[in-house]
C-alpha cells in the first residue's frame, strides 16, 4: 500500500501521541516533524525516521507531503491551518480550532475555499461507549432528547500559564464536550449560561481562567445540556455523560481501570477509574486518525470536521463571556 506522507506540527504531548499512532499505520509515513523547540522536535523526528525543521513552510514545500497533523499550541493553530490550506493539504487539526471565534472562522473559510479535508481532533466521538449512546439515540431508542448531562473532571492539570496557552478550561476541555452535546442532541446550540471560579488554584485567575465551572446550554430543539468541569479530582480521570429522552435514558458510564472487586466482611472494594485522560481515551486517537485517513484516501468529507470545531468554539466563546458577565449569552451562528 502506498504510504501517505504526513507532516506533524507540534512535538509536545499530543504530537507524540499522533506520531506513535501514525507510525503504527501501514498507509502513513511521518515525513516531517515541525516544532520551534529544537530538542523536542529533533528527538521525535529521530525516533520515527522523519526530518526535523522549525519551518512550517519548509515541510509544506515538500511535494510528497499530502497531509498535516496540527498539534501545536492552540494560539498558533490558525497560522498553521491557514498555511496548510493554502498549500492544499489535508488537515487534522487539534482542538480547539483557535483561541478566538474570529480565528476559528478564518480557518473554516480557508479550508472551505481550498476544498481540502479538514478534521478536528474531537476524538471523544470515537469512544465506543459515547458512540453507542449516539447511535441508539439516532435509532430512536429514547425518543426526542430533552436533557443531557456531561461530566469531565481531570485528574490534574497543567500550570496556569500552560493551561492558558492551551486555551483555558472553557475552550480547551469544554470544546470536546460542547461538540459531544451537539452531536448527541442532534440540534444547534442557541444560548449558554456559565458560572465558574478558582476554588483551589488562584493562579488560573491571573490568566482569566477558572479551575471549576458549570454550564447550561440550550438547543434550538428546546433540549438543555448541563456540564460539570473541574481541573482536578482526588480519584482519577472522571468522565461520564447521560442523555434523557421521552422514552428512556442512555448513559456512557465511568470506565474502571480493571474489573476487580474484593469482597471482605461487610465491605466491597472495586478497581477505581483511569489515572488520566490518555489511559481512558487512548483507542479514540487511533480511531480518529483512521477516519481521517479514510477521508483522505476516499476524497470524502470527514466527520467531525472543522465546522464542528467552529460550532464548539462559538459555544466556548459565549460561555467565557457568560462566566465573565454573569449573564446568559446568545451563541453566534452566522458561520453556519
Ligand atoms: N484531543 C485531545 O484530547 C488533546 C489532548 C491534548 C492536547 N490537545 C491539543 O493539542 C494542542 C497541543 O497541546 P499539547 O498538550 O501537546 O501542548 P504542548 O505544549 O505539549 O505541545 C505543543 C508544541 O507546539 C510547539 N509549538 C508552539 N508554537 C509553535 C510554532 N509556531 N511552530 C511549531 N511548533 C510550535 C511547542 O514548542 C510544543 O512542543 C493544543 O491545542 C491542545 O488543546 C488535544
């Protein structure tokens, strides 16, 4: 099978995950690693027999390269997506699309104009349990969706400065979950109300960020979704969702790390949940990349795509405004 040559921008946490998953594919070849951090970039490129550069343009000028994974810091996604679109590359962009709604819109405009495949890294959609909930809603098992509840509490978080560069809690973590809610509700978001603060790390406030938040999101259909976010737990990476409809309720439950229970006297002690997000969701990064390669090979549309990224970004920006003002905020939908 001919291998699609890929450039990877960003050799950090997510870049290393994508590099490993690309290396495991028979139809892909990691040709370039681009990073402004030479030590990181060189090490990752060396580990996969790829070339290293600090210049996105140099990698994009390689006529063999057909696809780019954008795994750089959120605040430079826009520059990288625009360069990739101009070069006619298929793009897999990590979430969030950008650090602003305008930036995300410019990215979507550029990929639409270029007509390239443009995936967004909403890997949660590829989780087997979340996807089964989606498919059973689509099959009508619980009737029209009325309420959704999504919980995401990280086991621990980056420093306030690093977390801010990633986009802050409401964008960085939130976009995964607004996308899931829209996908499951099968409706467009219209208004969001959020409340958040720094309950355990005042340092986040210096960057206009929060460590704890709750949101209420309203859809055109009338359905409501609630979100419960935290940057730390005392018991592992905690993520669940449930969807309530007229004919029943579907849940994507907590996954235990192992299926072991100790029964002793009047107590039962069971295995806990995964220690971190990667342990819980590792297979979803592989599946999301597989869907991207199917789209690139088949010349078909990717789902989720950058427009899904823009929708989630619109929710995120409205949620940030709501938390700052204490008022519900209408969601900008003129992009659709
Ligand atoms: N889908 C997911 O579940 C998931 C998980 C983690 C991170 N992410 C996203 O991936 C992105 C990166 O996150 P991370 O945790 O890997 O961050 P990171 O800080 O570990 O890595 C980012 C890398 O980008 C590089 N970089 C910054 N500016 C650059 C530029 N101009 N040109 C080239 N390289 C540049 C940095 O040097 C760094 O090596 C973020 O947008 C984040 O939200 C997504």
